[in-house]
C-alpha cells in the first residue's frame, strides 16, 4: 500500500523539490544580478538531472521523468540567468 502511494505521488513530490531552481531563476531575472551564483554548481546539477532524466526515459519511469524534466528546465533557466546577468 505504501509502495503504491509513493509510486502514484512521486512525480509531484519530486517536481516540488525541483522548485528551488525556479526560485533562484526568478531572483536572478528579477534583480538582474547573478554575481554570487555559481555557474559551475548549476551546470553540475543540470548534467546530473539530465542523466537522471535519460535514465527515467530508458526505464520508462514516469515519476523520474516528470521530476527531472522539471529540474532540467529550472536548472537551464538559472544557467541562462547566470550567463545573462552574472558576467
């Protein structure tokens, strides 16, 4: 029963955890400043999330796919913000 609950809800729970990228991206674009944000750190996160997304696609695991699409897009937005306003 618990396993089924997690299987059903992990896409939403995983996506919720990825919201941190969107908060950071919002802050960068709103303030037009990313001077203290690490491009290297978010690039590493982007690569990691992309690998997890690819793995989810390979094994056809919807929660992994949904959560990591959310994270990949968010990390990409942060990276764009850093490149636009951080240098």
